[in-house]
């Protein structure tokens, strides 16, 4: 049996993380949850993820998506 694909999830809203974890689990994936861009970047060193799913807006700027785009560039 193949192990489930791992999705590295980053969102600063705990309720969103819980909802995504449940949805992904029901779809047969395993979610590794992080709540800040720095946590996601740290997790990349220890978690073998198949894909990253990230929020686009965090504490610095909540409307432009700039933080999320910068995070994608760093990934």
C-alpha cells in the first residue's frame, strides 16, 4: 500500500488549518500544518512534502498577497 501524499499547509488562521487537515485527510492526503511562513520554510528541512498549500496574506499585509508570493519564491 502506498503511503499518502504529504501536503505542507501554511495558514495563520487555526480554523482554516483544522478544516484543511480534515478535508485533505478525507481525500487521502496527510497534512503537515504550519501557521507562519518561517514555520513552513523550517518544515521544508524536515518534511518530505509533495506539495505546499499556502495562504497568500499574513500579518504584515492582509490584502495584497505579497507575503504569499514571496513565500512561494522562497520555496
